[in-house]
C-alpha cells in the first residue's frame, strides 16, 4: 500500500485541511473585526457620519379639537347637528377667495353659512394660525362642532349673546380635516382638550366691532 494511502496519512490530510479551514475562518473574522473597529473609530471621531445617526428625529405636532388656553366644553355637552350651526366665515389673510372656499367646504358638510367676508371688515386682526373660532356662552357646543373640522384651531369666548359662531381662517390653513377623521359622535360628549380652561374661569373678550365706513372725500 502506498504511504500516502495509509490511515495515518489520511488522518494527517484531514487535520491539515481542518487547520487550513480554521485559518481561513479566523482570518475572515479578524478582518471583519478590524474593519468594524476602524469604522467605529471614524464615527466616534466624527470623520464619518452614518445616515441613521445624523437623522433628526421629531414627534408629530399634536392635533385636537382646540389649542391650549381655549375654553373647555361644558361637562356633558354633545355635538350640534351641522345644519343648526350658524357660522360666519372670515378671511384673515391676503389669499383671495379663502373665506368663500372655506364656506363652500363647510356648507358641503351641512353647516349653515350666515355670511363670509374679510376679517378686517368685521373687526378682526390678521391671523397666522389655522382657524380662530369665536363664540359666546350660548354657542360653545356649536363652536366645538365647528372646531372639529379644523386642525388645531383656537377657540375664543366673546361677549355675544346668541349662538352664532365666527370662523376666522388664518394663514396656516390649507383644508378642512377629512370628514372621515372628524372626531365627533352623536350623543357622546366632546372630548376635553388638554390644556383648556374651564368655561367659568374664562374672561370673555369683547365681540369684534366692524370699523366705521370710510367716507368719500367731499367734492371741492
């Protein structure tokens, strides 16, 4: 029998092959560890920035029925049928036609539109938010029903004696909340927004007064 075919020779060949495979495996592992170490050092020293590490993480802005400092809905108050809400829509921006477009969108949902105009013509200042919903003590439920159609509106209590509501559309407004996302359920009380103020602790502001008409210059 040839010497390289003996059992001892076969065992030696197997041991040699095993050592060769182990050397290859250890070599790959050491190379990988070296590359990982160099990469970690580069990131640590700021020479390399990973996309995940460089990414800015932020939480979405909360949305709800009302912004902070708005009057809370009375306990047990429920949504008003849309057709019973009388709203005047006012444009507090320089975007032409915004009041009309918003009024049309609300009317399409069934709200009663009492009128539409420029906010300045009704005594309001320019507004940078989404929508300012202004109302009296009789119109709180109507105001909350309207507020649910907008993203983070501001609710303001004024001294009017009736249940009418003014909707002042601001420069941050783009569209109504999708009808499917309106969080109102018939016969279920309004959710109380975080940060709102109890109605009996709110000091009502004066109802806006339209500026006097500008008189035409007298003819000379």
